[in-house]
C-alpha cells in the first residue's frame, strides 16, 4: 500500500489532473473489462470528457447529448423523453462500480455530479489513505477512532463520495464465471429507496395487481404494495426499489422480464382478488435472471369494510417476514448460490452472509475464516455498518467460546465493543448493529443496557424473526420467562428453519415447569444446530424421564464440547443465566448422570 504525506492528502494542495492524465484515466476505464457500461454509455462518457477537455463544458446540456449520442433530432424534448437523464444515472452507477474495485487505486477519478452532465476530474488519494489506515488498524486489532458523527476524520471524504451501488467488481467477475453474475446487478430506477443497503442484492417490489374491478381489490393491491415496501425497508441486507414512474407493468411482460429491464436481482409481485366476504392474495418472489419462482404463497382472509387496514397490514407483514430476514428467502437463495461458486473473502456482503451461516451453530471450524473475512471487509469498506456489526459479534464469540482467562476475555470483549460501537455510529438505526451491541453488553454484564438495545431493534423491525429471538432470549435467560418465551415462539413461527438456539430457553422453561416430555421434544429439535447446550438439555430431559440410553448418548455428545463439559456451571454463568436457571440445570444434569449410570 502506497503512503502519502500530509500535502498529498489534501487535493487542494495539488494542481488539478492534466488533460493527459484525464485522458489516460478515461482510457483506463473504457479498456477495463470490469467497467459494465453499454456501448452507448461508453460513448456518452467519452463525449462529455472530450467536450470538457476541449473547453466546451457550457455545451453539455441534455439536448446536445441527446443529439450527439442518442440519435435524437432537433425536436428532442427532455420532458417527454428522459433518455439522457436515465442514461446519466446509469453511467454514474457504472463509474461507481468501477471505482469500488478495479479503479479503487486510480489516482485520478472521473465523476458526473448529479444535476449536471459536465464531468468532474479530481485526485483521489484520500480514499487510498483512509483504506491504508483502516487496514493497518484492523491488522493490529485497533479500530480507528471516530468522532461524534460516526465517521473517522481520515475517511470523511469517502463518506461524502458518490454512493457505490454495485458489489465489488472482482466478485461479480467470479460469479459471472460461475454463471450467476447477474443476480448482483443493481437497479437503476428513479425510485430507489434510501433505506436500502448498498452492499446487498437489488430487489424490486412491483405494484400488486387488482384482478377484479372492485374498490376493495384496488385499495388492497395499492395498500399492500406500499405497506410491504415500508416493512422491507427495515431489513438492511438488500437494496430495495419500487417501480419507476412511467415504467408500465401492464405490457405483457413477466415479472422476471421487468426485473431484467430494471437491472435487479429479485422481483416481488402479487395480485389481489376479492368477493363480498373474502380477499385472496397471491404473491411470489422471482429470480430476475432465470425467471425461476423461488417462493410463492396464497393467502385468504375474511373481509369487511372496517377490516381493510388490518388485512393490508397483516398480509404485508407476513410477506416481509418470509422475504426479508437473515434466514429468509432472499438470503437463503444467495447463500445457496455462493456455496456453488468459488467465492473468497474478497467481497464484503458475502462475508456478512457467511457470518449469518456461521451464527446458526457457532461452528469453531468456521469462526476463524469468517473472522478473517470480516476483518478484510472493514479494511476494504470502512463505512460498511453491517460488516463492523458482524465483526463485533465474531470478536465476542472469540471471547465467550474461546476458553480464555479473564484478562484475554475482557480484551476480546473490548474489541467487540469497539467494532459494534463503530457500526452504530455509522448507522444508528441499523438493527444488526443494535443486536450486536446488545449481545456484547449482555456478556459484559450490562443487562439493562442490553435489553434496552434489543427492544429498540425490535421496535425498528418487528417483522424480523432474528430480532425477536435475540430479545426473547435475553429476557428469558435473565428469568423473564413470561415475556421472553412468547417472543421466542413468535420468532420460531416466522422462521422456516430456525437455528437451534431459538429453542434453548423454551426448553429450559418447560423443564422448570416440570413438563419433561415436551421438554425432550423441543430439546431434540434444537440439536439440528449442533450446539453443546442442546445435548445438555436432551440429557437433562432424558434423565428426568428415566431414559438411560438416551441420557448416556446425550452426555457422550456433550463431552465433545470442552468448555461446557469441563465446567457447565461456569459456562452457563458466562452466558448470563440467572442463579435459579443454573442451579436447576445442574440438579438436572446430576440426575441425568445418575440415570445414565443406572444408579
């Protein structure tokens, strides 16, 4: 990594790039295979750069570009024909994509400020400097200090740079080679939603259709579409778009074809039909690349005029719960694709997905590689809140699962706190960051603050099962079963394949109530995640029921988890369990061992 002195850090201290340097950068962009622009947008870029260098920047109006590049004549009307505005937006996206990866170290940068077709030429050493310092800090385990606004002083220029809308180009190249590159292409629409995340795949919600002419169907089709968009905006894991104004969806094009025209990865569509007593909703999620329907569901609800709003909100919430969460349809599809591709830790969003996979069962075999991946992600994208949040969780896991002594444990917790705090400062309402910080505070013994943050995350996104599970677990493990268990059950109901840890506190609650038969069923369900606590709970349930062979099998499996089997009391206390929970489980474990011995 090259270094820069103080003078070179300040673009104002240098003369602007020369004509030769700008032309060299233009050639570099146009000749690079990762530059995704169409031939027409390439001509657009070359034209506006050459006109500017020739001193004719005052000519760069919509009319001039339309005639020179887009074959329009003197009758061109920019109000009736938005081609130049649309292509300019796409060209800005293409440039953003190029500078994310292939051009990330280019000293000269070409950009097109919004509201203008005149390009801007500038030195861009500040970004390289910020990345260099972030790399050095992450490599040393130190997280750069940030100011009260959540941006480090040395990366403030990056924060003000144009938004980068594409995934790292290098990863796209790898995915294209595997035949799946198009699913990361960004949408270019006038109605991209600011709540969407710039690192994830692009999803468009098409207006739902009313299949009959009744007022109820028209109202619900419009209302459910809007409510669904609001609900999905609460999930930060993908970029969300609505249909552009004037982009007709009634021209016979299938949803997947519309998605390809818009340049997105996934399309949500639906239709509404009602009769005097019921409303019927059909919705689906399609892969815009292949046209494959990844998920489809039909809902029917009783309908009365006064129930319209309630039906609208309920159905939109159900759809959002299926599509949006970390273990929802979109992310599960992405993870399945990633598993078939030669994807390394060079791409930040994939690192976050890998962390979600790891967090299903906290596999020690996966933790080191995921940790390294996230460390690389925050070096590469120091303003990526999700990556910092997940990094905080991984540092936390290094401490709580590492078997370290008190001093090393606190060191790992401190690193976790720094990373999660950075995530919060970058995005104060990011539910992933709030959940990570809540978890860290819990393990540091700051239970009230942990609960407050978990509740805030739930308030921000009540449709996210993982957010519900985090809150329910924190409440129940601190003895607040009456409130925590119903929340955990809601999380399970809303998750197609819930992680095993979602069931642990429900199992403990059943044990404390003496319902050993049901406890065993739930404990066995939790073992699918491969967690040692699941085997502990199976053993306790089997012991309570006098099932000798099952108790012995569970105890044998539990013994493979060194920390838990060596000192289960300390293990449970480390995870914040109350004395009542710890004492009850230790009595149950003693009984299980007696039953296994036949005594």
